[in-house]
C-alpha cells in the first residue's frame, strides 16, 4: 500500500510517499480501505514537533522524532477485513472514524469499537471532513460549554474547521449564535446559522455591548481576560486553540485561560479531544451522524486534493486561512 511517512520532524515536504506492506488487523481490529482523509492542525503540529513543549509533555508527539510515522486522524472508507474476535462490521461496510494516527495511508487498522457507520447522505470526502473537527466542536459546545437552548453563544474563529461545526451545532441546540471571522468569510458564517457575524478586521468583539453565556475560542486572537468583558457573570469560556508557536503556543494561551478559573466568577475550561477514549469518539460520531443526516449540520470543505498532493495540502492548511476543512481523496 502507499502511505505518507514522516520519520523526522520538519515541514510538509518532509512527508514521503512510500510503499509499505498492507497492515494485518489484530484481535478486535478492522482493516479499513481509506477512501478519504483530511488535514488538521493536529497533523502539522505532530509533523513539525511543535510546540516544543509538547515533545516533553508526551501526548504522542515524540521527543527526537515523530512517535507515529503515519499521521492522519480523520478516516472515511470501507471495511476490508476483520481481525480475530470482531463481530458487527462486515467487509464492504462504509465507515468513518477518529484516530490518533494512521489516516495518511491507503489502508489502516482501526479498533472495531472506534468505527462508526458513515452518514448515508455524505460522500467519503465529506465524511472525512467530520471526525476531529466536529468531535472537538461537540465537546466544546455540549460537554465543556454545557450549552442550553436559548443562550447566546459567541464563536471566535467561526470559519475554521472546528468553528464551522461549532456554529452549526450551537444553532442546532437552540442557541443564538454570533460568529467572529475575517471579511471574506462573513457570508459563509452567516449561511451556517449565525444570526450576527463580527468582522474582526473592522470591529473588536471584546468591546461589544452584547454579553454571552458561552464563548468558544478557536482562534486565540484575544486574551481570555479581554474576552471576559463580553462574558456573562455566570458564563463559560471554552479554550479550543490559538495561534501556533515554536515553543509553547497555542498551549500557553489555553493554559493561561484555564489558570484564571479559580479567581474569576466565570467558568474557564478547555476542550481537549485527546482526553476522549475511542469509544467516546465513536458515540460522538453517532450523535453527529443524526445531525448530519437530518441536514442540521453540513461539513464545509474549502479544498480537495488527490492523495499524491498530501504535502501541498498540509502546507495550505498550515497557513491557517482555510474556511472549513482541507480533504484528500485516497482511492
């Protein structure tokens, strides 16, 4: 099989297209033929080994070289073969999954309890845009944000991979949503269900007269202390991400926000998808499937690349300006 391998930290062009033996599923595993995958900041952070803080904190990045040579967290494809003891999935079933690694290949082994049936109304490319970004958004909106119908929600970074899902999920759960994005993405964010859109190039959302019960910060463009100006006294601030850096960012921004929690009236929390188990991710994918099949949530795809152009796709996603997701079709 073909796979993109990274055996050293470096830029996107350090990814090498390599021929490898097709993996064999072990006990409890399923071999999936990957039809589509997508690129997330998660991938290029692991590729570059940045922030450097992550290398010493663990979490799968690796210290001197990438811990997992085949990256890729999002997978959509078909069941090819079953490992010993697996019941339920059948060869040919269309599935999708959120993995820790392995998606940048033509085949990958996935634990059977991590696989979810692919939404019937989505193509493989659309399904591959969902797992990491949508599960993170669901964690931020529902679990960490504890959103209630009728609340006012602000999503900073509303046009990105997580942001486009967060806007739609908050709207589907009955919230009134304000999205913050750049000028070129205001129409997109409005079409996703935001009742108000703030163009951060012309307005400072932290100086608005409106207050919000929930603020989801995907962009990290303003300090959490500034964001608290528009957060209700009993509101919740959810830190998801922020600007990348070589040493500690975006982790520094997230940790700084959470560190304020004991000293302020608002809840200051983070949404960290890495703390979820595979079974929890599968349950979240099943929840998302109901919303996707009902049409309440739709993946936003900015660009689609052929598998062979993986380094180009990763480099484009790393620029940080893609509205929605960057997807690769594998076969």
